[in-house]
């Protein structure tokens, strides 16, 4: 077990999400940065779908009630074990009574804490990903006890992975969305000829961008969307759907992020800049 | 062959979108559902996830689509072979709704603006059979078609921060049930004790696209009685198999 002494700003349990229930209107959910989730699980030898703790901006204080092995991937929130700094993307042995804390956010936006064999929290519709209205808890609260399987320690020297990070990347790779062909040249130039700024409206459902695009597109009949879909609103705002997005939407879908770029965007915070790069399909 | 001209579009590297003309109609719905059923019965080489909306189907593959043209040809062949050859079974669900003023917070406003008696709103709303186009927006939220013109009413300019689970509302030309508590901008006309998304059931949502819904007006007392039965698991929603 892990005891939550302080939950941090916004911490949730996440895995790869719920794929089987989208036809019933259930969002996919899952770790925002799935690249970091998979890396963390790989370092511990876990299955890639093992549940981890997604930590946003400000880290929690956690007390371990059993021995285990942990790793932290994604953003650098300067994690410390009993006050001593620990390395990211590296397996760390943890003993009963140890306390994990975090410092100031220095890089990225979301960190992932994985434990050996994954967190053993409730499974709802084949996933442990927290989502308000589906899972009993929608985020970590002070005093929560998170179940895990106690594990013997491992030899650290085999467990450091040189990690090719996605944190410093500012290029977001996109493909054309279903309504892309309705855009005119001016709009296309606006999309690919400037930097965009992450708006303060950013969360697990969607990221909005500050810069507006001239919009002449009509709304569409409510149709299917997915994480990574970029919608253009009537006011010219760009909305990039993220992991907790609804399954359907009525705004034109002009672009679609690559899977990797969704993870890149998940590490961006308000004020960060991104550039779109259009990738044409290989014929 | 379909009577509609279909478009096949790549949507990201994992998905293909099939689109019908931009109209909401029961003919398009039937065509979408026939194709969907054919796809669901097709032996894909890998696991796929199939979703539908008013005039589209999205097929999402587990791994990156290698050759989009080959895959589209495969999808087209599925449609040609199976279209109209299948008989789609659908159900008509009778959904009890209490149209009491206590729940129908906007009944009086609609009556006033649309110049129609509350009793007539209730009778028009419950005498229509609504097709279920698809499920989206929230877990268990049914997109229903067929709302009577006289009941159409614009969404609220300022949405309510909290709409109770089971609330029945009208937003522009649509009517629907809030499957869970959520913020909402629809005008509320009643409330159902029925659970539209029940995690304790193997099929969390009893209805599916292509089914039909009819509302049955119940009293406040009946509402309480059915609520008790729903809570202890003894309530069965009345339903019948329909052909079209």
C-alpha cells in the first residue's frame, strides 16, 4: 500500500484506457503521455498496460507501507526519496516507511510514478483509469490508500534506461482530418506558418490554443472524434482533443495528431509554444 | 450497392472514416447500421473498434494501417457483399417518465414561448417513437431523432451547472435523457427513474443504435415505486422487438 499524505495538484491513476466501450459513449481515458507510461512500465519489466500514477504540475507526498521498486518518467518534478533526490527513468528500491516527495516542476508537465507490477486499484470496464462518473474516485485525495503488490528489491545497475525524451520537442506532427479539404489556402498558411501558444484552458479533455484561425467552415452533423483530433470552432479557436475527450463532436475536424505527438502535447503547459508539421500519407 | 454515395477517408494512422451524405435521416441510419453489422461480422486480420454516428462509421485498428488503399478496398468489399442481406433486429423500449413540474423545470417556459399547453407537451413527447441514432457525448447518452416540431426549443443561454441523472430534456430539435449528473443546457421537461448506464450490468447500456424509444408518462407516486424497483434490481424495462 501507499498512503497519500498530500495528493498534489491533480494526480490520477491511469493505464492505456478503455477501448472496448466507446460505442456506448465512454471516453478512452488513459495516461496523457503514453510514451512516458510505456517507458516507466518497461523499466520495471511491467506489462505496458500496468496502472501508474499520473502527476500533474505539483507532485504528491506518498508514504510506502511495503517494499517495492518504483520508477518516475515524464516531467521532471525533482522527485526525492526521504529527502534525497532520485533519478528519473531509473528503477529505485523503496522500503516500508519511505516517503516520496517532489520539488519544483523543472521540465514538462506530467510525471508518471510506476510501481513494480502496477497499482492494484479498481477495474471498471477493463481499465483502472480514473474518470469522473465511472470510477468511484476521480483523483487522489489526502488519506487515500493505493494498493500494490509488495516486491523484492532488484539490482539497480541493470535498471537505468537512456531515454529519448519527448519533453523538449515543440513540433506537433499532424495528418489531415476529415474536414481538412474544406480549408482555404489562407487558413492552411495560418495553421502551418506560425507558432501556437497553449491556452490556460488545458486539461485531460482538451487543449485549447490562444491564436485564432479565420473560420469559414460550417459545423458538421455530430460525428466521431478521438484523442488528437483538432477541431475548429465557429469563433476560429483550435481545440485539440485529449485522452478524456467525448466520443463525438460537431465541430469540423481539420487535423489529427500522431499518437506520439499526443504524448508530446501532454507535456505542454499554459504559455508553451508549438508548431504544426503536416505529414502526408505515404502512397 | 448502396443507394448513397460513400466517402472513405483516413483519419489519423489508425483509423478509417466512412461517411454518408450530410443529412440526418432514418434511411441513412439504416444504411449505416447495415454496414456496421457487416463490419462487425467480418473477419478482420486484427482487432478493430467500430463506432457509428448519424452519418458515419469509424473503424480504428490496433496497429498502424499499412496500406490505406488496400484496406479501403477490403472495407468496400464487405459492404457490397452484405448490404441489405442482413436483417437487423431492433427493440422498442418503453421508458417511464414523470413529467411533474418538480422535475420538468422548464415545462412552463416552453408552454409559454411555444404557446402550447403543458398537457399537450406531455402528450406530444410521449406519443412519438424516437429512433436511437447512436450513443455519445456521455456514457449512455442516446442521440434520438424525431422530436415533434412543436416541441423544439433553443438550448439555455446559460447552462445549468448541475442537471440530475435521469433528467429528460429538449435542446433545439433534439430530446434526450441525461444518463448521469452533469452540467447541461437543455430545457428539462421530466425525469426517468431508469438507469441508462449501469456498471453492474455486463451490457452497461441496454439500448443500442437502431433501437427505438418511447416515453410513458407516469405519476409522481409511480416514479417513486419504480425508483425502488430499479434500485433493488426488480424492474424490467418493457420492450418489444420491432422489424423496421
